[in-house]
C-alpha cells in the first residue's frame, strides 16, 4: 500500500506543471495534499478510481488540505473538533479498517515568530488528538509539519536556530510527539541520510540543494512493523516542496 503526501503550494498553479502526470506516475493508494489554497468549486480535478475529500480554509486562497483515495473510508473527519483550530482547513482524517490516516498542514510560526505561541497550543492539541485516535487503532500522520526536527534535516542549522521551523520550541514539540508513541518513518529507515523536501524559492536554493526536510510520514508505534519503505521524491518539481512517500504492508 503506497501513500504520498505533497504540499503543492497552490493546487491550481501546480495543475499547470504536470501535476496530473506526476499523480498518475506515483500511482498511490492514498494521495494527500497540503496548501491547496482553494475554495469549493474552484477546480474540478478528479482521477479515475479515486474518491476525494477536501477541507477548505475560511480565508480564500489560504491553507487547505485534500486526500485522494482508492479505498473507501469507514468515516471522514474534518479538523480536530476544536473551534480555535478548525477554520483554516488544516486536518482531514480518514478512518480505514486497520488505521487512521491524518493529513495535516501544521501552522507556520511566521516571520518574527509572531504565531509561535499559537503554534505551541496547536502542537499540544494536535498531539492529544492523535493520541485519542491511537487508543483505537494505528495512526498514520502525513503532511507539512513545518519543522526540521534535527540538524541533519536542514542545510544550514546554525544560521536558522531562531527562524520559523527550526526554533528549539518547535523541535521540542516534535520530540514530544515522537516520544508519545510515533516514529518518523523516513528517519527510521534512513538514519544518516541527508535529503530534503522543501527549498526556498529565493537564492536558487533548489539548484544548490539548500533545503529542509519538513514533510513527514509519522506512524504510531503499534503499527511501525508495517512500514516497508519511505521515499522523498526530490526529482519531482511543480512546488517548492516535493512529494514524500510511505509504503505499508498489512
């Protein structure tokens, strides 16, 4: 079973950059998107054999998530059930027979860390949400988590220690989440490999591979034995992020 996650940074823009071809080539059972930047009715994009589920932000052209799936879910949930967090289209949860699949676009702490306090509250509430799911069955979490967890996960750790995505506060929250019963699938299988999933559009960052690994598949410990593979598709363009992949066997 193949799962793909991709922050497309505007789905309507990516559609003009071979998105359909990349989608078909990756041939995933579940294809999760973040930062769709869409409202309902703005794009009719369906693929043969897939159902799709969408969570739109109240604010136009902002945030948003989607999941395409070949497998009919038992249930679908939008958001966390917390009003403070549920207006930006950041979470979709599919309940499948063996696991929950959670697609998430974690809030960015923003320039000057002006949203860091909100981000800390989000992190605590999202962790509790995931733990409530993991009491029932396995959980797979994918998406742009907007944090490079370790120094190996970005090109220039020393110069980014006070920047959004690599503050100690954000990294500590990621550690807390993993310690609560999750594994970082890519890092579990590739403990020493340097590979990135996001590059700034500035300073020719992608050409120079001056990147960050901020897109993840986290898997709850109770199903980590089902992890069979993980990939980062940095050969695929179209967004400032590239797709990441998880292979599970049930």
